[in-house]
């Protein structure tokens, strides 16, 4: 006979699962998002649940925000790009407990990192010196391979960006100017060669090489393109080629040439503006103010290119790379003078593309910025009507605002602005949907439009009013904050209300100027919305956008 002593400890343990990843191998060059499902007695885990993530082998300090955007004390863990090693095998462990449980429940997951394609280069072939818009540059990806046959075939996409220049200040090399996102030249395909007619400038070209699981590597090559006079004849010939290429089914190829032409038009506008304000030819494009005929020709070219974009917007909405290529071109076009009809077409195209955000994968870097810049430029051209008047105010000297003399034009601008606000709302939600609970907010800022998008957990802050800090400031110094009684959001989440529930009646948009001595700002209308209620992590999407219109 033996005696067995059983000590029953109080408190139930949570049930912990790390949710499976969608691919057998993960790309170290992208965020690694580990999500969990934690329940207690069949219900979502209480808000005071204690979480702790760990990693084996412990080659990365998970408490260091250089490597993770969430830290280790939440239900999700997000590793930043390049935090992990290509080809390595890791074991992640999540422990979860409550203040009343006697121990911690544990879940583990092994994660195999992929090794991206390697061994190749990017080769440029062209007649030297390259002349903007007329010299064809052949970009060839050569020698790329992958050590796992199951990761084949390889796909290729091409891009370019301004050549990055650095200067030494106090012994530290610093970037001159701002960091500009890459502009895509093609969608991903098995074609390892493309051709490009660059705009004037000093450029770095890139090839991105993807394996079948999406892991990618890149290579670069620099080149310069000398100026060319953008005559109406050259512009017309290039637009004809843009249209015929797109009509032949190669929308990306047409957009590639359209992007170069749009950049050239923008450079011409900037050079002419600099000359009108006392600048020199060093500003590019000859440095001469444009004649009325040249201004009309540039506006006509913009109109035809915007129409081309409008015709390809549906296809761009389905491909993240093509969307980035398209919105980048759009932002260059609408930065110049446009008619009301051109702006209507552009607004409709942006709204169409915004409808595809998230459907074809993660947003490519530069997409949100391109959309924001486009919306900003289009709102800046809206006519304004004086209070009590039937027409619009005259445009100030140097302003690109349309001069509307009839109420219909003002009404059309209002309708267009509403469409742009819808696009802003969709963009903000798409930005937030790429985040997990615990990550910092995503921010986009243009001179007249700022967006702050975040995943919040309102039930963890019931003791105080939630203040979603603030949007980035507009160029005027104005910024906005959203104040929401936390019980409103928490009750909505706990009651499993439908995504998109309107909380405007319970939320307060406040605006402030920075610095404090900035001039008084006009009234600002705002909207706060909730979306994507998740009954497991009890998070809610909150988007705050401020438009200077």
C-alpha cells in the first residue's frame, strides 16, 4: 500500500496557443508577426493577464526596441526586419498567467527562416551619356540562384530612387536631404530584364529578387541622366507610347514611361518656379519661366497621363507593386496645375486603388506616402467660396487653387474632397491593419494631411480617458488629438459589435497649434471610427486624420 499526496493549487491556468504562420519558412527581411490566442475557462483572457516571450537560441534581445516593435510583455510579438538570421531555426516560447493562477501556461513554436536568393548582380546597358526620356536603359538581373529547389522559380522587380548623398559632420556621415522611398519600375515577374527611360537626375537603380515564398534580396547600380528639353512634340510622342503600351496589356510598362514623363514635367515646373522667384538654371530644366504655351502643353500632358492612370486603376488595385508605381506617378502629376476634370479623374483613381489595399498583400513602402502626397496636392487646388457668396475666391498669387466663378465648380470640389476623405479613411485603416496590438502607431505626414493609425486595447485603460496622443503636425503647425471615453470602446469590443461602428457622438476631436505662438487655426472637422474588432486580443483600430482643406 502506498500513499499519494496531491496538492491542489488554486487558480485556473489560461489556455495558450501561438497561431500558425502562413508559410513554412519566414523572410528575415520582413517583419515576423507571432500572434497568440489566450483564453481562460473558454473566455478571452482577462486584461490583467501576464505575458512573457522568449527565444532560443537567445541571439536577439527581445527587450530591445531595435529588434522588436512590441516587446515581450504582450499577447503578440513582432520582430523587425533583419532582426533574425537568414536560414536559422528558432524556437519561440510564450508564457501566460493571471494574478490568481498558480503557474504559467506555455506554448512553443519553431520558426524556420528562409534564405533569400543570392549570388547575382544588376547590370545596366545604355549609350553614354544617358539623356533623360530618350535614352533606353536596359536593366538585367544576372546570376541569381536559390539553395532550395522548392523555392523556385525566382521573380524579379525593378525600381529606382534618387542617389543618396552623404556628408561628414563631426566625424559622422549623415544623409543629405530626406530619405525618398523607391519608385517601382515593374511588377514582380519571371522576366529578369526591363528597359527604362529615366528622367533627368542622379539615380540608383535596384532589382528585387524573390523566391517562391516571398523572401527577397536586392542589388543596385548607379547612373546619371543629363537634361533634355521637354518639347510638346517629345511629350506627345511619349504619351502615345504610354497609351499604346498600356493598350497592349502592359500597364506596368506604360506606367514606367508615364512615371518618367511625370517626373520630367514636375522638374520643369519646379525649375520654372525657381526662375520666377530668382532661382537659376541649377534648379534644373533650364531655369526659365514657362511661357503660356508651355504651361498649357504641360497641363495637357498631365491630363492625358492622369487619364491613363484612371484607366489602369483597377489593375493597380490588385497588385501592391503596381499600386506603388501608380500612386508615385500620380503624386508627381497632381503637384502641378490641374483642371477640375483632371482632379476628379485622379480622385476616382485613388479611391479605386485604396479599395485594393490589403487584398494583394502588405503595402509596399512608399504607397501610403504617395497617396497622402496626392491627396494633399489635390486638396490644395480646391476652390474656396467666401461666406455668403456664390462664387469662389480668387487664387492668391503663386497659388494653384482653382478660380471658380460658378457654384457648380465649388460643389464639384466639395464632392471631390469627400471622395478624398473616404480614401484617407481607407488608407488609415489599411495602415492600422498591418499592425498588431502593442506596436507603435503608423504615421504619414504631408504638408496638408497627416494620419495616425494604431491598434489599441481600450479595456486596459478603464481608469483614465484615452488620448491617442496626436497626429503629426501639418506645415501650419496644426495637429489633432482624439479623446475617447475608454468604456465606450471597451463595451463595443466586449459586446462584439459590428466592425465600423460609429463613435463620433462619443469621441472628441481637438486641434492645437505647435509652436504655441502659431496663428489661430480655422475650425477642423474630424471623425473617429472603430473597425476590425477582434474578440481574442480585444483590440480596436483607431485612425485619426487631419486634412487642411
